[in-house]
């Protein structure tokens, strides 16, 4: 069996079973019209289809590991080295930013699904960290940042006496 036999329809070619090919089928007409409208919208704004836009929405993708003594954040930065990345910490926010440059000139490129350009990812931290002991390493396209948790003494608790209703407090 050919793989194309499993696909009920295509955008550019009719590979549908004969019952769906009928011109009078209102659902197929609506389906084709909606596909055309979405294609026209994305073509007009010179944007990629939704599938590839969602890949870069939260780039670089990160993984956060929280344990008792530190927080480890790993970011995938394929095709990059540590020289193209900058890590900043301030106001309880960790910032990873940099630029991924293309290896070839645009005029030589016929088609590309790779992502190039500047990026910035801000990660608000819910933990108090020792900012002077933060460590960052880069290996095989993965940036790993270790943020040691600050030792925070528990807030002092003060017991408050509860008076009976109608009695005055002696000062």
C-alpha cells in the first residue's frame, strides 16, 4: 500500500476517495476555502505556517531541575558555542541571550528550516539564590546554569495573646 493512499486529501492534488470529490460536497468546499484563506494570510505577512512558528516561540527551550541545595537550568542551543551566548542575573530574573549566525550567505540559500538571529529568554526565579556563586557551563550545544539556593533563615514568629471578649488589656 502506498502512503498516499492513507491520506484522505491534499492541498494541491485530489487524492480523496471518489465520494469526497463531488463538487457539490459543501464540507469539502469549506475545507478547501479555509486552507486557501490560511495560506493567503501567511503568504501576505511573509510568515511560516503555525507549525514552525510554535517551535521558536520559547527558544531556547529549557529544563529546570530544583533540589534542596540548588536550581539547575539547562538550555538547548544547537549549533552554537559559548562565545555567542550571554547569561545575566538581576532582579530575580535569569536572562539567556545571544545570536545564532548563519554560515552561508542568504543569496546561496534555496530553502531553510533552521533558525538564525538574536534571541533572549527571561526566566523569573521563585527562589532566593546566591548570585555571586552562580556557575555556567557549555558542552555539546547545551548551556547548564547552576544557581545555589541562598540560606534563608525562617522569619521570626511572635506569639500574640488572644483576649476574651469584653475584657480590657492591662498595659
